[in-house]
C-alpha cells in the first residue's frame, strides 16, 4: 500500500511530540524514522500527557518488531502497516493500544525552477480513528475496491506538485493520466506495447526543446520528467525500500505498464547528460570558451610596499605611522618630518588594543627599554584605516614569527547568484572586497587570503571552466597559483575552495555533499552544496545554498534550511549524530537565502534612497526568523551597511527591476538582501569578520556579488616538549572531573537519560550512567540531574596546558530507551582549567532546534610540569572600552593584562532577555526553581 498517513518519515523527535501534544488524546500515535538506528522506526504514543517512544527494529530477515518491556514476547511482522494493525489491540506490551493515528501534514507548497509560486499550502495534522480511509490512503483496513487507474495516478501527480498542475508540462501529463493512460493500458492488454498515447504526450510536453535548447529549458523539462517518474515509482519508506507494497501492483498488466514507463523515463532522464556532453564537445571543437583573464603574463610576486597612515596623537598633535611589513618595523614621525621620531621593531610590540567606544582609535603597547613598557594612543582618520593598520601589523607578526605552523589564517567567502549569464571579464572588485558596505581599505585589498571559498547559484558555466576562470582571476590579481581543495556542484549551484600552495599539505579529511530541496526535495534547482576539511587541527565547514524564492515562502525557506541541516553529510563520521552546526570549529553558511523584506516596495525604495538600512533590516525576514529561533540559531552575521543586493536591472546598479512580467500576470520582487553570509564557531575560538559588503560594478546578473573576509585562529598538531616516556616515572595524566550536571530538555517524555562525551582529545567516546534525579514540574519540560559518581572522569590523550586550551567537549543527552538525542552542546576546556571547579552553562541543540539547556560544575586538572603555554599570534590584539573620564597620557606605563572573566550569568551569544522572559527551558539561568 502507499505510505500510510501516520508515517511521518524523518521528522524530529521534538516535532513528533508537538503533534501528539496538539492531538491531546490518550492512544494518539505516529511513526517516524529512528534517529539512532538506520533503517529502523520510532513509534511515538501519547498516554497521560506523556509521549512514550518505542523502537521498531528489523531483524536479519527484514521482519519488524517492537522493543517492549521485558517478559513480553516480541512479535514479528512483514510490513509496518501489519505491525500497527496488530498493536491496535490491547495487552501487547505498550502503555495503551494504538487508537488514534496522527496524520502526516500536507506538504508545503514548492516553487518551480523559475521562482513561480505553486498554489496550496501546509495543513494541520489531523486525528481520525484507526481503520478510516483518508485522502485515498487506508490506515489498517484492507482495500476492498480499487479506484480507476487514471484517478489514482492523477492523485499521485497532485501529491508530487502539491497543487493543480500550473505548468504546460504538468498540464499535458495531467491530461494523459486523466484520459489516455487507460487507452495505453487497454492496448497493452491486447498485445500492443508501443504506449502510443504516452509517446504523444511526451513529445508534446517536450516540444519546447525543439525550438530552444538552453539551461533553463532543460532544467524545466527534467523537473517535469522527474516528477512524472515519481508518479509511477512505487512509494516506499526511504529507509527500507522493500517493506511497503505498492498501491497499484495488484494487476500484472499494470506492472508491465509501469515497468515500460519507468524504462522510457530512464532514457529521457539521460537528456541532461547527453546535452551536456554535446555542448562540451561543441565548446572544445569550436573553442567557445570565456575570454581568458590570464592572456597577459601575471605580474611577478613583489614585496608589500611601505604603507603610511596619518594619525592624531594626544589632543591636537599630528603624526605619521609607516608600516614596513617586509622589514618588520613601525616608524613614528611628526607631521611634515622626513626622519622618524621612533622606530619600533615588530618583536618589541607587545599588544594592540582596539577601542570599541571610538572605532578609529588604537593603543600600541611596546618595549622601549628593559623592564619598561610604554603605550601610545593613535586616532586614525576612519575605522577602515585603523583596521588596515591592525591587519598590516598582524601580517608583519605572522611573516616574522618563527613558527612552523600558522596560528592565524585569512578566509575570503563570496556568494553570487549569477542569473544564468556568463561573468564579466574581471572579478577584481569581488575578489578584493571592494564596493559598498564594510570594505577593505586600499592599503590591504591586495593582500592575498589563505583560503578563498566561492559559492554561486544559477551558474551556467561548466565546472572545470568556472574553476579555471577563478584560478586565473586570482593569479592575475595576487600572482599566486591557488590550488583546488574541492569543487561540489548541484545543477547550477556550485562551491569552489581554493588555497595557497603552501597550505595544501595542511588540508586533510576533505568531504563534500549536496542536498536537493526543489520540488518534493528531489530536484536540484534549489538546495545546497557543502565542503568540510581539517586545516591542521581546526575543522572547517562551508555550505552554499539556494533556498525557495517568493516573498510569501518564508516557512518553505525555513524548511529548506532544516532539510539541509539534517541531510548534509559533512565532517567526522563519528560526529554524525550531532547537530551539523556543532561538528566544526568554524562553520560558514552562505548563498542566495532568498529571504525578503516585509514592506511595501515604494517604502523600501524610499528607505534605500535615504540609506536608511536599519528600518529595512527591522523587517528583514531572515532577521525576524532568527529572532524567533526558527533558523540559524546562535549564528553570527556582520553588520549590513550596503543596499539590498536583489533585484537589480541587469546592466546597471542604478535601479531595481522589482516587477517581473509573467504569462500569469505581474509578480512583485521587492528589493531584498537575499544574498547573505553567516557563521558559527565553537566557544572561545578566534574569528573576526573584517569586511562584509557587495560589489557595485559587476552588473551581468540581477544580484550583486557579496563578500566577507575573516581572520580565523587555527591550531596545529601539538608536539609536547617532554616526549612521552622520557621521564623515569609513569606518564602524568590530565583529568576532566565533574561535580554535577543539571539539564532541562523540552520533551513530554519521562525517559531516563545518559550523557555521551565526544572530543578529539579523548581516545574514544565516553558515557555517563543514568540520571540520578528527575522531575517534570513544568509541563512540556523534563529536568534531569547527575551526581559526580554517575559522571565519568575523562583522561585526555595529552596532559599539556597548551594543548588542552584549544580543545572542546561535545555532549549529547540521549534517552536510555530510544538511544536518540534530546540535545547536544559544546563546552570549551580553556575556561575550565584549574584546581577549582568552574561553572558552565549553555544551550542544547538538535537538528537545528533549541531543545533545552545545561549547566554544571567541572574542572580540568593539568600536571604541574605540563602547565607551560605560549601566546597565540592573534591574542596580542584585544578590545577595550574607553573610560570617558580618563585621559591617558601619550606615554604611560602598563601593568599585566587582567585575567579573563570566564563565568557569566548567561551564555555570551544569548541576547539580553526581554521583560517577559518566561521560557521554562531557561529557568536554570534565571534562578527560578
């Protein structure tokens, strides 16, 4: 039979519990895919306001059985509907029989490849007594009659497109299924297997390819063909393809019909490959390639020129700072003087302090004489000039350090919807972060980055052609032959990662993945591509996505994000059960996110003219959804100070083309910040966004390219100063000890839980005992506690302070019965090192949702002879709020830096609570019992 409506596929545990809570009747149930065992299911059953979860596991023969209480003999069933039907009877080991199925909600509306809106929308889950047919799907009662074949197939088509067919292609297919498929079936029964009516329908539906063969037409036709294929494919569980029987396979003649149509579709679906191969041969044969940007020999690498900055010293004195990166010096001269008043070598510079209250001011701390530290304050002409000065000093420190491996690298990220048109000859402004917004100063724009990550959407170029075009562009601009780390493509969505040659050996464990989120999550016109790798000891993840279009498709975009988060396979396989956003030290997510502005188009245009971006950002859908914790939880984004990047008139950046004329009428596309770059990093790591903006001179698309640059701290393979086994006694061990852990999770379950501990500093994952305390005083939330003796003492593989300061622990709260995660979090060890226990507190995440909170006391003990460490290259730059009442002298002695304040009353990433802060999941942070 078709997939039963109580089978909700891969929804999360939280969503399942919410659906059952809405149903609210004892005996309500649904089935979802298990999160802990591939190919298994989870049966969720509501009883006395609590959700009980049972695992349905397959045996070696593929038979299904429910894990129930001990003493009840497990019964085996061939299909999932058979199992559900049996457990509608009492005394089967469940807390209550299965009485009321909670039906799967109607799928959300999709858009076609052209951004056209489909009609229809989501539905609220319904509850009906078992054995009642809903929407043509029977839950447990056997089907006694059969609808006409054409009606059933047309229903399948409607399920695939979620609305009445709106396109010409779908219209012809609907016509065939309604009126002509029965004629083909009758002909087949009489020994005529030509399927003449299907051939006629396909020829008519694909007639546009006879007139014009281009990427859009191919994508559109393939979308229709793939949709048609799913109509004739037997619907099965995505985890167990042989468990459910087709609704239509009771007729042998019809089986033959389905097989023949499947064969025809397979041949048609090869169209894309054939056309691509033909076009590639044409390009090669006639030399139809893009004009080479590297026609002229690239300039030879040359040393960075000495850069000068005009600054103010004290109240009125003017001076000039000259930074010589190659020589490693900073010279201070009085204004108009040709000779320096003072020259400071880079090894004498101790600290650079940026003032947050005055964005153009910086304090330089340096050694002038032995045992004497001096500091001088400088005010630059702009914040951009100050940042350029700091970047040059950072580069100088890196070049003159004696480190074999870097502490700091620079990362460029770019995203651009190319609008299915070739790029211009030059991408210089994009690749050097020049244009509008927070851009690079001219003194630093030509400094090459260590890693370039380029994400594009609607990119019509061939994969190799695009990569070589990017490499040639960078070679012309930077005189460096960047190496390709990875290329991942999904139709016209592409991500390219390029790295400087000297870093190539530092890259390892490269993984790529893609996820389709187009129509029914099977078409690649929308979706995401991702790349992950290790840079020495630091893990990176990059995701480029193209989400659903349309101002009213906010919910669909949120669902796209959730699907990508759940399905993208990146990073360490051992961390596959963890939320994607926790698997990497640094995760960057970018692309055409397609979130729009909820404001009248004329008001938007007026605000853009006046550069009143704050008023527009207040109605930006992405910002609004993030505030509601719907998407991108705890991600960061740079300040937006550039105009909306969509939808421009092609050929200029002077006006927005906000009207789109279609055969169905005029569509309004309000100017919006569709193209975005966000990131999320582990706690207590170093990442700084130095620029975030868009170009103003690349006009081939209706989107402007967007860029962001980052300064990122990285770790290397640690080599202890004392080689293992060099001492006479046993090797000293560091240990991670716990005093207590308290967790509040959003659930209606009463399951006992345990905690899993993962870290690269542990030889293997560890787990705690079951929780020692449990209460559910607040409806919908479960409070759990662990005492010290039920928590494991963890021994890192290396005991050195310098090593442990860079490590993190990943914790997962799992149910004893289901082994499924209720939430995960990340804890930095740096703040926990010491002889006294330190308090930690943070949030729990699961599949992109915030599912609770966790706090506790722990300490990381380090042997006395392993407590030496060093300052990282990025730690000599710090931030400080200026005391407005104090007026520091031009030269003042400075003492040691104050210790960092590790413990805060709330996590750093959490915004201050509103007056009506009532979410029970966070009562533990507010002192509410």
